[in-house]
């Protein structure tokens, strides 16, 4: 699942409850949305990434109900974009392919452009590729913003690993404050921020496109949106491709504990990678030594932040990105080595600026992340439960446990209660489904993906041997062949299909000059 690295906040209990909507319910005829009026896209840098400037992109909006129990009541607006198919409708046109990069809280409009740039022409030109900003996100209205990012993310932040009860209370107060700010601004919106409504919004977009059925490519949390959509509207699915698959239960507190263990394994893999290249980085001859060196650096940064900005929490944020993609390991370890071996802080600060510094877009994503996660399911409202669980988990998985806890801690104070997740389940009414998963993915661990696969009898899963998050259109030709074949004509892989990992990185490979490839930029969309 997508992470927006940074700290947290929350308070105010409103006790608002929303009744679940029945599964497989159709959109009411009287509430069918108007067709999208496509027009020119806003002239903003983030609307046309460099990977896709060659495509003519159209933009529009879709009105959806705030509350699906009152489909003719208050409406909100979703921002959508389209790269139109070249193949005519009466030819080999395959309809609409909607894409989502996850989060919760991530914009899908950039992803549509990347997918168009990276799919083979013979597939791309048969689909209308549709990106959308889910409710609360980006250019959709309203776009949630709960705090001033210049203040909230100002570095260096307090150390995420509390050394005393007083330090813990500081962090807990930040969490309470953030939740309180969200409640004060969005009391009317928060009860309706959940994955079920996002899936229903997806069906409104389908109707506004004039499509009987849609295809969907979702990454990370986007796989959960796709799974919920397939549960609610199985007859509306043409093709469903899910990459880096979320566990089906929708119990996010438990999912975070599973993430803690998985990120610990990825962090240990990173320090072992550095140890195998000790002749280059000189950080230790074995993983035990390099791990000691990493935590020694973290302790030193607590006393004297690098460049006055990279303290231990900023370091956690930076190396957390390394848990999503191995591509940046040489850059991270080079910066780490320069700091440890020569006392040079410049590379460390530059890497943090590049990969982990927070801005207004991140704060919007974080607000929506919490709004969805805290509302989807029940979280412990007693902080002593969290303290007990995190204290135990920290002994097993110290790399992420406490920073992950504070990232989600506003859910302790969230202004609306958690709900009951949709019971995700497949059906033989669904067409064949493709799932793609790396074996050592930290953000969406393999065990949860396997459980999701078990819920869908028409699904096949391709397992890649690596550990990156987001394996398709990211440079692995074997994985891409499976995705392309599926999108082209619905071909599924053989049962138990496997792909080798991408070749192991060379030291300092990421430090070379020149622009990143389209595959690398797509990885950044999912990892940031």
C-alpha cells in the first residue's frame, strides 16, 4: 500500500455511523451521472509527466453522491483524464481501462499517462486509458487538507521511537491534533470516506463513460479497490489486473503489523546488500556489522541532524522508500557511506530532498489515507493496546514499527468510528482475473496476496521472485508479457506461473547521470 512518509495527528469523537449498502446493488436509474464532457487539461507540470508528453490527454469531471443512501442528495466532483484509443469503436476497441496507483490518497491521473507510455502500442491504442482522482484527492473537489505542510512536516521532527513516556506523549499529541483538525474541517465528509464508496464512485465513472463494462489495472491499495468493485459489481468487470495485492480482510490495524515484519525483512536485505559490497561502501563485512552501522547513524542523527534537517525520523522516511524499490539502494547506501566514512551530510540531505521531503500533495494524500483507513474498519481506541503491541513488535521489527504506528495513530482519535469492511469475495460470474505479486514485497506482503487469490476462483497469480512493490511496467519483461497478454486478449498464465527477479543492482548504479527511464518514473509514482 502507498505510504506518505511523515508523522501524524487527531482528536474529537462525533460518533457518526453509516449503514452498509447492500452488495451487488445497481446504480439507481434516476441517479445516472451525465456523460463526461471532455476538454483540455489544466496547464500544470504534474498533469503531463515527461514520460507521456507525446499523448493528447483530455480531462473532465464526474459528479458522484456524497452518500449513496441518498443518490440525489449532495454531490462531490471527481477529476478524470483520458488518453483516447486510436482504434475505432466498431473495430478492435476494448473499451475503458481505468487505473489506480493505490494509497489510499494517491492520484490516478499521472498513472494513466505512465501506463499509456509503457504499454505496447498495439494494446494501448485499443483502450481508452482513464485516470481518476478518488474522492478527496488531488484535483477532485473537495480535496482534503488538514494541516499546513510547511508547519506539520517541518524537519527535524521528533524521533518516532520514544525514549520516555514524555516523548511518547508529544507524538500522541501530534496525532490527536491532526485528527482534530480533520474533524473540524471535514465533519460532513469523513463519514462517507471509505473504500466501498470509492468502488461505487468507480461505477459512476463507468456509467459517465457510457460503458457497460470496464477493465481495471490497480496497484497496491488500488488492488483492494478493484477487489471491492468486483465484489459489488461483478457483471461490470471486463478485465481486472491487480498488481501488488492487498490482503482481503480490510482490517488495516492488523495489516500494519504484518507490514512491520515485512519491512524489517526488506531493511535487513538492504543492509546485507551493502555488506556484500564492503569493498565499495566500507560499512561492514557482514549484515550484523552494517546493521549496527545503520542504527549508529540513526542515533548520531538524533543528536545532530544532518544539514539541520535529517534527523532519525527523516532517516526512517528515506530508507522506508528503499523498502518499496531496490532501484534506489545504491543511492541510499552511497549517501549512508559518505556520512559514516567522511562525515559528509550533503548526499544524505540530497537523497531526503529527492525521495522523502513532504509537500502539500503529500499532506492531501495523508489526509485521505487516514480518512479511508480509519473509517474502513475498527481500530483500537485505547492507546495502551497500541503501546503494548508496538513495544512487542519493536523487539522483532525495529525498523518500521514505531514510525508506522505514529503514521496511523490519528485513528485512535478519529472523529468518526470505524466501519465494517466489505466482505471481499469472488464469483464464477467474474471473468478471468490476473494478479501480479513479488515474493518479498514489504508494503503488500505475499501472505495477504495469497489470501486474496483464494477469494477469487477465476484468478491466476504470477509471482516474481524479487521484493519491489509494483512489478508490472517496471522493467521485468517476464511480468510485462503476462500483463500485456492479459490486457490484449484475456490470456491468463499457467497455474503457478513464476518470473525471476530483475538483475541485481551494481554499486553506485543509481548515481549515474541522465534522466530516469519511464519504468523508473512509474516506480516512483508507486513508491512516493
